[in-house]
């Protein structure tokens, strides 16, 4: 395959990957909050980027058969994802409603590395939208490119690395704004609303 054609496929993958990932969601909200708190940012960025790369690889390799051959698995994933999102929304709402739990500099009690990584993994792997975007949508587009599918997948994976790095490490520049407890209340309230809507939406599609 010609290198120029491959690079064009990679650019297409980069553009499509960014268009899918740069959207308000539970995963992005969590990365943003970790970045604002300067809390295990590198670990969270790596987990998100590697997870996306694995899922994109699965899609490019042709594993989209899951949705057609095992529809019950999709339903289970949706219910589990909805339960987790609604639970996390409840925690975010509690933080927003309890000013005593929000410190001006730290943004609340700090979580350990393991807790942050586990939460990040759950928000990624229990979210059906991630599978729809990476395994199914990106995978189907990659298949249509023939020999260029791996270039396309590489570009999409690079898009995830760039986005999560920018979101996680760039959030620190917003710290002066979030030096006020009111800003944390607004952020947590927004996270609670977004996760509640996502959770209810997933539950509705599963029932």
C-alpha cells in the first residue's frame, strides 16, 4: 500500500476518532475532574488511551460480530453501564450539595491511585457508547478501507491519545477558576446531570 494513501487513511481515522471522542460524557468528565485536581492524571490518561486503542484494534480486526451474534451480551453491558453511571451521578450530586466535602485547593477528599484507575476502567469498559463508537462504528469504517484499515485505526488511536492528554493535562490551567468552591459545585452538578441522562438513556435502550 502506498505510504501517501496510508497517511490519508490515518488522517481520516484521526479526524473521525476525535469527532467521536470530543463529546460530553462520563469518561471525559472524569478525566477533566482528575486533571483539575492534579490527581493521578498520567495513570488516568494512560488507562483511557490504552483502552480506546484496544477497542479500536478489536473493531479493525473485525470483532463487530458481538452485536449480531450475542445481542444478550449487549443488553447486559447496557444495564451494568446504566447502574454504574447512575451510581456515580449520585456521588457527584452529593459532592455538589455538600460544601463541606469540597476543599478550595484540593476539590474534595483525594482518591487513591487504585480507586481512580478502577473508576476510570469502569467508566470506559462499562459504557456501551464506547463499544458502539470504537468497535462498531470505527471498525466498520476501517473495514471499508481494505488495506488502509490499520492506518485508519492507528489514526483513531492517536486521536484518543491526543484528546485525553490535552484534557487531563490542560485542565490544570483552569485551576484558578476552580479555586472557588462554587465552581466545584457547578462542575459536580453538571457531571451528575450528564451521567444521569446517559444512565437513563442506556437503561431505556436495554429494557
